[in-house]
């Protein structure tokens, strides 16, 4: 192991000491090699062939440049510094060599075109960013060019931004509007080639990402008005038409639906006729709001007994704002919350556009579905879901009385999974956790298993349910660990070392447990039991 002592410079040591706490020996081997290495290459327009390199990268303490023309490699260059080299006319492959604090290096190849002809066939593409308001990206390419300058045309910003030929450069304007962009493509020749166009810097007026996913909760801990996560109060009307000028559409973001209130001044949400909800047992009202231009939103709960009371919250432009209002913020205004039948939303300033998702009331659970799992609670609902029968539907899974209270397991309740005849080799059952796993409690998981045979492969899997989905709709952040049964018709404890599982990381927020009995084998109608899923060191 390489270690660094007190001989390093005071500046670097001060930085590293903050990471190393009171340990005077700092492990350098754990520091990754530099990454994202490149260089901006510019050339003087005087037919001299003088090219200037400005190296860039992450985790770099110094650079060298191999110019690629047979000349000597440059001396070391500090981050932010440049080096100039004179080339003859031609095309070269330079290497940017980046070194980190521990001596690890990363190399990146970069083509250098040195031509004494003016750039020809200049093509410029200007696009608006779809997720960032007023952000414009320019990409320019030309024959014989090495780089280009872009003048974005905003008042007070006369200096150009440079980029390598064919690479993109972006700029975010202070205000939306129409601007004149000038692109100057440059080679080593005295002459340059220009292109001018107008671009409209646009406000992004709708979200491009979904609101944060709500956590898993027991049915008794949430009253949902509008959310794909929970069961909503039936019959709710989200545009009761109280005479306001606000309009409503349901915006669909790649299958994720949300309410879009345009020209918002005030807007009602009404439960079905005769329906009220009692939220005295809840602790918070939750709502996710996205807007490009609304400063704040007032949320009113409306009681059948004594009217309405508001709570105002500020909003962040061009981002989701997750609002959690304590129910006490309403009851402290003497509002009765045992018979809520309507909600009202008021925007400031009026007439703006908002997107709203995940409207619900909730409380902190007295008990939660989390590791360790022993299935003994009478108040929790262990909502296991089976999958993979012969027709790709669910296989039977349930929490049952322990059929064999002997040996390694004398508890009362266990999980029963029936791998039905003809079930898929990957048939199993999954359970969503309400609290993600805490790996400070251990990276080994033990599961008590009852198997009808010796040699059954038990696959233990965990997923981040909110991670991006693959082509089959399954989360892409997961790990899988295997263990094999050595006992038939009796309980035994199987151990899964998660650190050996490909893709495992303690940084991931795993919130779903999946069990696969007799993995890799077609179902024969056998029954497997599972219990006491817990961590250990």
C-alpha cells in the first residue's frame, strides 16, 4: 500500500487531511486514475502552424503532451496551463497524458489538423436544450478546421467560447429571447470561415423528468388523492369547474402521468359527492410541484364543518419541489380535518403553469416492512408478489403458519412459495421494502430456508425499484447472490455474501427483496418456505 506522510505540500495535505480525519497515513492506492481527459486545441491564423493545447480532466495534478509528430514529449503542465507547439502542415494524433496524485495515469488520443487552407463546407447545428431553460448548444464542423469560436450575442458577453472542430459548446442565456449567433471556424490559415444565424432561447415549460418516487408504505399509513404509487380515493374530480380561468390536462411523460394546470389562479380538487376523508391520524400532506415561472403555491384543505385554511410554500423554477406540510399547520388555524372534502390550490403570481404529482396524506409508520424480516407482525401486510408460472403469471406465495416448528426455525409465521408444475426456471416472489437496507448493519444476509430437496439453488436478489428499466421493464440497478441447500425437508440457514455479488454497492438504495426457489429448474409443484431474512457482519 502506498502511503503519504508529512512530506507532501501543506496545501495538498490540508485537503487530504479533511478526508483522512486524524489518520496521518493516507492511502493513495484507493484514489482512481484521472478521467474525462481531453484538450482544447487552438491554432494561430498566420500560417505558422502554432497549436496551443489546453488540457482538461478530472483528478489530474499534471499533464504531458505527446504531440504526435515525432518531437519530444512536453514538460509537465499544471491544470489550467497551456503549451504551444509548431507543426508542419498535416494531420497528427496527439496524446494527452494525465497524472493523478498517486502517479496513476490516463491517456487520451486527439486528432490535430494543421492546414493552411481556410475552413470549407462549414456546417453549424444549433439546438435548444429540452431540459434546461434558455440553454443553447452549438456544434460546428468544417473541412481543414481545427477549432471554432462562438459569439452567442448576449449583451455584455463579447468574448467567444471556443470548441474543437465537431465538438459541442453550450451557453445558457440570462433571459429568454431571440439572439444572433456568430460562428467563426478556424484553421492554421490567415483566412477564417464564418456563419451567422438567429436562435430563440426558450423557456422549458414542462418537466423532462418524473417527480421523486414515493416510498413504499402500508395502506393504513397513507390516504392518496392522486398518485400511481398508492390506491387513490375513488371518484375524485380534479377540475370541478368552479368558474376559474385555469385549464387542466393530464400530461404524459413517457408513461408517467401528472396533472398540468395552466393559467393557474385558483383550482379546486373535489372528492366524490358525499365523500369525506378523516386525516386526523395522518401527520403530513404531500405534493410534488414543477413549474418554470410560479413563485409560490397556497394549498387549502377544505372542511365540511368550518371552511378552509391555507399554507403557502415557495417553489423552485425548472425543478420538482417536494412539499410536505404538517397537518398541524392546518389544525393550528382551527381547521377541522376529520371531514375534508375538497382541496384548493392558488398560484402566485396568477396565470402561470404548474405540473403536480403525488398528492397524498401520510404518517410515519409504527412498524415498517424492512430488514430484518420475520413475518410475525399482526399489523403489517407482507404484500409478496409471485411471478413466472407456466403462463408467465404469478405463482402462489403467502405468509402462513410455520408447518415445521423444529430445528433451526420454531417461529410462528413464514413465507410459502409454491413453484408450480411447469413454472419458469426464474419463477419467484418479490416484496417491496418501506425502508431501504442499511449496510452499516452488515453486508451478509442470512435466510432461513425449508427445501424439499438437497441441491436447490436459492437465488437472493435485491433491486432499486426506481432505477431505470430494461427492455423487460425490470429495474437495472440490482444484485444477485446464490446459495445451495444441503438439507431436505428441514430448516437450514443459508448465507449470502453480498460483497461477492456482481453489481453490488453499499451506495445503492435497495428497496425490493426477491427470492427464487430452485433457480434454473422448471417447476415441479414443489413448495419452499422462507423466514428470518436478516443482515449480519
